[in-house]
C-alpha cells in the first residue's frame, strides 16, 4: 500500500490522475482534500484554487451542492476524464 501511495503521490505532480478518484461532479474542497490526503500535507486553499484554475483541467457545471453547513458549493467536472500530463503542483 505504501508503494502505491508513493507512486500516486509522484503521479499527481505531473498528471491529472485525480479524475479517477473523484465522482463526475465535485467541489473544489473535495478535489483539494484528495490532493492533501495523497500528498500527506495541508495545502493553502487560495493558492490551491488559483493553481487548479490556471491548469484549466476542470470546468464549472453551473450546479451547486446544497445541504451543507455553509453556503452552497459550486460543482465542477473534469474537461477530460482521461490521463493527461500537466504540472499540477
């Protein structure tokens, strides 16, 4: 398991592999959480969102997720649900 986590941690540095770990529609908080779990560290929310938007690998769906403690969260989807090489982190 450790080898798999290490490989995944390395792979998220240069690919969009997280598309395979998320549902079709997800929030920015959810994608950030996936990165944090794999990398084993907390990421700054503003910097993470800025970087994800710069990569242009996700797009807003126009929908929102309701029923949370705070305001409704915008939902996103990956532009391409296939492996692509990018400089993610």
